[in-house]
């Protein structure tokens, strides 16, 4: 039987890229790092994402065990998306992107002031 | 005049994602981290990438100041792609993906052995 480990790329970077290597998944991860989010909140917060792409991305991340979907038994039912423990373990990746982006913006701003 | 700093997203993670938030750019970065590469070497090494996507990605990374294209005056001319200083400064991002991917693969392999 082929296991998940067999179908992943040999390279560890490519393995990570296979799971979250898309603009949208990275932005969803960024949001979910802080707290659980509802679908419509994510849709409004992530600039330019379509309903279909958000649905597909969340499903794919759920299938990969990164995101958990919780339905609360309320009227109307409340659905929340959160990171699993596996998803939380990706925090250093999002953090390194935040650190880099912050330094880059500062660099551009200083350059603009000259 | 609108500067580069003005058109970037407010969020630093989104800024980084705007520059390297694609499967292909991340895999190109991974390769270039170690040494300069020639176009055909990259094409062969990155599984599934098309000539057009590789060309477009490299051009976009060159425009963003991440990748440098060097033409050596030989017969036939040799063209190499390498990371600029700015591109090199993204090493922690690729490294964090490598660390995560390695741990994830180990975890799957252990799970498979049970």
C-alpha cells in the first residue's frame, strides 16, 4: 500500500511547498495563527480571494491535517476554522515571512526617504 | 509618485507572499540558495515546471530584485541565475520550510511503522 510518506517529494522543502505552497494557503495560515476564524471573516479579510478558492484551499488543508473545521450546534450553526497541532507547528515559517517582510518594507521606506 | 513601498500590502507576511508566494518561486529559491544555476539545470531539477513558468518566475524575481541574471561572454554564451543579497536574506524562510518538512516526513514515517 502506498502511504502518504511515499507520495511526498524527497526534498523536505518541496514537501512543505506541497502542503502550503500557494499564495492563498499562506495567507489563510497567517490568519489562523492568531485564533479560529469563520469562513466569511476569512473571505473579507483576505484581499482578492474568491469563495471557491477559499473553499478549495480550506478543504485541501483539512485533508492534509493542517486545518480543523468545527461546527458548533447553534442556530444558525456556527462553523469555525482553526489550525491543528500540525498546522500550529508551521508557525516558524509564517514568522520568518513576517520578519522578512517587515525588514523589506523598512528597507524600501528608508530608500524612499533618500 | 507611487513607490514600491506604497503598492505593497500593509501586512508583512502578505508582502513576502507577494514576492515569493508560489510553489514554483519557492522551489526556485530552494535551488538558488546553494549556488548559481543555469536555466536548463533548473528546468530539469524542478519536477513539473514548464519552460514558460520558469521563464516568467525568473523574470518576476529579477524584477523584484531577488534574482540576478548573469551572462558570461563565452561561445555559446553562458547564462546563470543567482540570488541577490536580498534573495539571500530569505534564507531563514526556506530553512524553516526545510526544518518543518524534515520533521513532518519523519513523523509520517514513524506513524507508518506502527
